[in-house]
C-alpha cells in the first residue's frame, strides 16, 4: 500500500518511479510488469505514476530513455496518403537515426538486447505491442510484414551508423529514401502480397 502524507519532491518521486519501473521491466518483462506493481515498489499510488508518465508505454519509453514516443511516431507514419507510407516511414527513421542524440539510446538498446536476455525480452514485448501490433492492425497486414520492414531498417542502421559502410554513409537522405521507401511500401501495402 502506498504511503499517505507529504511526498518527496517531484524530481525525487519521478526518479523513484523510474527506478522501480526499470527493476520491474527487467525482472518481469514489459508484459509482466504492471503499473500497480511499479507504483507499489516506488511507494506511490498508481494515479501519481499516471500523473508523471501517462501510460505504461510512456513509462517504458522514459525508462529506456527513448528519444521518441512510439505511439507518436506510429501516428506520424500512418497519417497521410497510402502511396507515401513507405516514404514517411523511411524519412522518420532517418530523422531519428540521423541525430546523435536520438541515435545513441537506440544503439545502446540494440547492444544491450544482443547481450542480455532480460533486455531482449522487454524490447521484444514492447516493440510487438507498441509498434508491430499497432501498424499491422492499422494497415491490415500480417505482423510478419511489419517485422520484415523493421528488420530491413535495423540492418540498414547497423551498416550505416555502427559499421559505417562507406556507400551508405556517403549517400544523401534523398538517395536513401529513393532506395528504401519502395521496399517499405511493399511490406506495408496490403495489396502488395497475396
């Protein structure tokens, strides 16, 4: 049960919630961690957790230091003409990965997920719920198609930003959009497969 009475300062309370959430997500995965459990561990009530972070997804985003809220990103990608879906996706991806400040948390996450099964489980569950299920449902495509375009883009990011393969590093964003957008469009357009 959460304690009654005066709470510590906002920053301290926020950090206690983040610490409790990191522990719960690491121990139980994204699916297993609950807002009530996290709040109890932090010594606050669930309403205060919602006040600071909103949803469980937004709390997870904060604990992982993600530079972008996946719900907002999915909305941006899906909003607009269907024939430009692939282009919007690639431009959003390049925008995030093109800036060192937003690229670093994603690189840290990928490195952690490849060496730590708990992190991999958290990321797998989160990406499936926050991104793949949302996009697949909105586009009317199987999740494997959404996962396929995700795999393609992550592979591209590793080659361009980690390995620094010269042709990809030297290419302009416009060249990359022209090359990658049709592939993304193919994966996400319901009529592109049978």
